């Protein structure tokens, strides 16, 4: 944030810039409700929490990578990572990210490798690999 003096120095030579900015700011009336999620529904089945659904989907994806025989160290790491994601409240985000990556894969859209571990344990693996 810049002070009024800094803004005047930066934009003083632009006629009406400061007055118009102030007028727009005074018209804005934004209220945020930080206690409520505004994320879209990624298709979590009724009666199942987003946390449980995300972990179940991820575990299915990981098990598929190992033909159903999941080594203990992978299961331990999976449990830890699912716990962290759920503790941080990111389960819905991860499910939505999966939908985006699925769409990109099926549409032939190039994408970068995920920088987070969700892709590692299978949540973001293509659905055709999980079934």
C-alpha cells in the first residue's frame, strides 16, 4: 500500500487519476465472509465428507499405480500427506485441482507437472488410471 503522498508523486502528472481513484474506492462496498467456503462442488457424494472422499480417491489412485499391492512405506507417507491436506482444509481444493487436470488431459492441453504432492500419491492421476 502506498500513502496519498506517494500516489501523488507517482500519478500527479495524470489529470484526474487521484480524484477518480478516490471516487471509485468510495463507491466500493465489499464484505468478505471468511467463515464460509466459496469453492465449487467437485462432486463429493452425499453423506461423505470432502476429506474422506479426497483420501479415498487418492488411495484408489495410488493403489492402482502399484496394482493393488501398496508397500507399507507408501501407505504411511500417504496417510501423513492426507492428514496434512485435511488439517489445512485443502481437500476441496485438491479435488477441484484434479478436475482441472483431468479436463486438461482429456482435452489435449499441455500442463506442467504438479508442484505439490497430490499428484504423487494419485489424487491427480487421470481417472481412467484410477478405475
